[in-house]
C-alpha cells in the first residue's frame, strides 16, 4: 500500500476473526504499519505482529485522555512513516470515539493526512439478530452505558445500551432511572463467541447477578417513565462547575451552609408573596395589574425553588466525590421513606383525617429511628418561633391536648395586661418577685401562647412575623 500520509480505519467485528470482512483482512495482512486500539478483543489474536495502544490505558486516568493520545500517535505515525491501518473493536462507525476525534484532528481537517473509514460488521448486527428486532421499525435508541443518564434523557425505550463493561457502569445506569422497568430486561453477553449468553434479568439485579465486560450490552424494551432530561442536565452542570469553576471547586458542605439557609428564606419569601396574590384573587381582585402580579410571583417562586434545588444537587455532588452517597441515593431514600410513612396510601392502615396521618407519621418515624421521644431530631438552633411551633405540632401529633384558639388568645391578652402594669423603674434589674427574670418568663408565655393562636389559625408564626417585620421595615424606611 503506497502513498502519502494516510490512515485506513477498519473494524475487527463484534466477536472472533470469522466475522472480519475480507477487505479488512487484506488490509491488515498487507499494511506496513498496523495498530490495534486494544488487544482486548477476541479477533486481536489473529494479528500478533500488530502494535497496540494498551499501554495508554494502563497509565492514563480517563478514556478521553487515552483516545486523544491514540489519535495523536496515529497521525504522527502516518506523517512519519507512511500509510497506517488502524483496527478498532466492532465497527469504526459505531460508538467509536477515537474515529470521531481522528476526523477532527487539525492535520486531517487540513488534508495533510487522509483518513478512510471502511465498513465492517458491528455488535448491532448480532444484537438485533438475537433479539429478533428490526431497529428501524421499532425506532431503537442506541446509547453508551457510560453516558446513559445524559444520552437516554427523556427516552422511554426501546433502548440498546452498549459497552456495559463493569458493575459500576451498570449500577449508574440503574440508578439513573426514576421508575424501574417492571418487565425484565435482556442481557447480551459475548455475542458471536462460543460462550455467548442471552438472558432476561430483573432490573434490580443488573449490577450484581453477573460479571459484565466490554462485550456486554443491555436491551431495555420500555421504561416506566423517561429518564428526567432536565434533572440529568442539572446534575451534569454541577459536575462541570466542580471541575472547571475555581469558586465551585473551593466549596464544602460547611461553606455552602449559609447559601442553603439564604435560599430557603428566599423561597419562603416567594411563597409568602404568591400567597398574598392568591388571597387577593380569592377576594375578587382582577385585571391586568393583578395578572402581572401573579405572573411575577409565580416566576419568582419557580426561580427561587431552582436556586434551592441547585443547593441540594451541589451537596449531593460533594458527597458523591467523597464516596459517601449520590443524588440517586438521596432521591431513593426520600422516596422509600415517604412510602413507608404513608401506610394509609401504600398499605392497609386507615387514616381518615390529617391528624390521623400526623399521628401515624410520628409513630413510624419514632420506630424507624429508634427514638425515645418525638422531640429527638428537632434542631436546637431553630429560630424560637419556629421551634415553639414545631414542638406544638409534635405534641398534637402524639395526642397531647393543647389550649385552643380562644384559650390561647385570652392567655395572650391577660399576660400582656399584666406586663403592662410592671414597675419597670423599681425592678428593672431585680431577679426576685416581679423582677427581670419573671418578666422574661411572662413574655415567653405571651409568645408561646401567640404561637398557639397561630397554630389554631393554620398560620406559620415565623413566616407571619417575618412578613410583619418587613412591612414595619418599609414604614421605617419611608420615614427615614
């Protein structure tokens, strides 16, 4: 084979040397320079004199780094020593990253090096034959297992997942699916080889019931629900920011804490604003101005929820980097917890009222966590009004009888009246009867009773006081 810098790309087929085309065999037999991407292929043994790039796999950390170095070496070899035949597993036109990178190499794009890709048999031919599937008639989507969460986003199937080369890769595929398929999926292993196996497997077992390798694929006829495209894209964005943004690279769980708190309060503020709009609409307000307020309030809440969701994804990404848990673990955990806490929906428990649900919830939570009291797990650092409100809700949930609206309202009025008659000049600093300590306790009673009033009225006291404080702030700013 004579000529200038040239690279002929051929495929070794999906299995043994019997599936290599005659044209490819002739090129490999007569070429002066033959390179195999890897010798880890059943047909590679037929060409013992060919050089391989296995050494790159052994010393580089990522496949992309390996592939880019392979392309550089191939082009260098063609420029320095004449025509090269480059053989890849399967077909060079199917899921072969090095061929994509080779076509984009500047020396190839400029015409300095000529590249010709030769057709060959791919694993797809064997896979569809074994499955008895016409990929055109059934509109099959073919995805790489390592990019399943991204490339299968929004898809329901059928899907043929290629290069399922490890249990970890299969685990990532499994965890990226929100609703597991109810029907078994099909595993295709070592197609075209003497130890070929094709069998059905339960979705839950695809990453633990067998040992996959680079000749393993997965057939998914249909997913119960599509891989969530938007959520997958956000997860990928967070990973990219962690890799490339200096600020994001510096963050830890602790450094992000204040941002999580701030975003939570901004969500609450947006909810409050939208609730005000809804109240005005319920009161009969209408017209263009009302419509504009509603549109803005809805958009604000959507945006603030997105900012809060980003914090959740960020913390999950940090934990995944540390090998502690993943976003999928977070989602699965809360899913399973909610199913467990709703036996009246997913089991045979009866709950007629919201109070019944709350009682069941607390009993299940206490049993799950081995707690001796329903107050365990309530953060001591909660703002005082929020802490009082949560403790009152817990008390009601376990059947304690608390004062009602009228009783708490009377208590507030009486306590305020008593405090209004305090002799502030004579006992401002005293700790005895009627002194500062007693007044502090009395004020606490007033506030605690006020929380009871809010609870009876279905109002969150923390949010209500924040709203009043903001309104007062506006009054102060108007005057000063």
